C-alpha cells in the first residue's frame, strides 16, 4: 500500500463571482487530487463567490482593502495573517482584482499562481477580450502562471486556446475563454500542488 502525500492547503483569493474558485473546489473533491481548497478570501464584502464557497463548506474571510487607507502592505499583512492562521501552503488568485506588492509576491514566490484571460505575453492588464478583438487576432485564450512582482509577467504553467469567431463581442469571447479557464486552472493547480511544476530561477521546471 502506498500512502498518498498530504494534500496542499490552498487559499483562494477572489473579488467577485468566483466561478474559477468553484471549478477548483469541484476538482478538489476528486479522490487523489493533490490540493484541498481550505479557505477563500475576498477583498470585497458579500460577493457571490463567498456564498458559493460556503456552499462547499469552505472557510471564508473578507479583508476589505478599503479599511486600510491605501496602505497596500498593511492590507496584505492582514491577508497574510489570515493565510498563516489557516496554515495555507499555496495561494490561488481567481479573479482577484488587486495588484499585489513585491513584498507579498516575494514572500509567496513559487507558492502563488494566477489565471489570466489571455494568451500571455499578449494582452496583459484588464479588458483582455476587448484588447484581443481590437488586435484582430484569430486565437485567444487563457494562461495559468506563477505570480512574480511584474504584473501578468510570471512564467506560464499551462495555456488553453479558443478561436475568435466572426461576430464575436467581448461577452461571447469571454464566455468561450471562461469555459477553458474552468478546465485549465484545476489542471495547473494539480501540477503545482503535486510538485510536477515548480518555479526555479524564474522558469517553470517540470518533472
Ligand atoms: C476570470 O476570467 C479571470 O481569468 C479574470 O477574472 C475573471 C474572474 O472570474 N482574472 C483577471 O482578469 C485577472 N487579471 P471568476 O470570479 O468567475 O473566477
């Protein structure tokens, strides 16, 4: 009989509806999945994602950035403390719409991943679907990546592509990408939580 290694305890940071968080919570219910979603933190009170997390029996917390008078490090120290108390091993950003300081990112380097709705390095920042339509690309998609201090610049773990179809608008394209996000992110988290993908020397090392 082989004894499975302990599952990594994951804290998911959200700012909204939390559909990616739900896809992770569903994936983590499978036998043998190497991570458990132990905690969901939102920076905005009462978002739909918090309620959805509670439906899964996941502990939730709100750390409202507006309570910190624009002191980003104080906000992050509060998040860090909630993560520590809950013995979190890995952070998953899932629609978390605050930019994190180098202090926080460095502290969690190699232990924090994000999903971004574009084929990085294309279309960093916000309104990625609008950026893709304006650029006239024929393919778009999403990227799961390790978080580094520079915004949306971390080494990519996995990507998924979708076609851009005639007549697409931001909403239809976003929806097509989101379907892929919900498959990609659980796969990327499994790679990281199992140690099959690691951040070393600024690159993703596999195996
Ligand atoms: C997702 O499309 C995610 O890729 C994007 O926000 C959405 C959150 O949806 N994240 C970013 O743009 C980060 N820069 P969700 O709350 O339903 O998971």
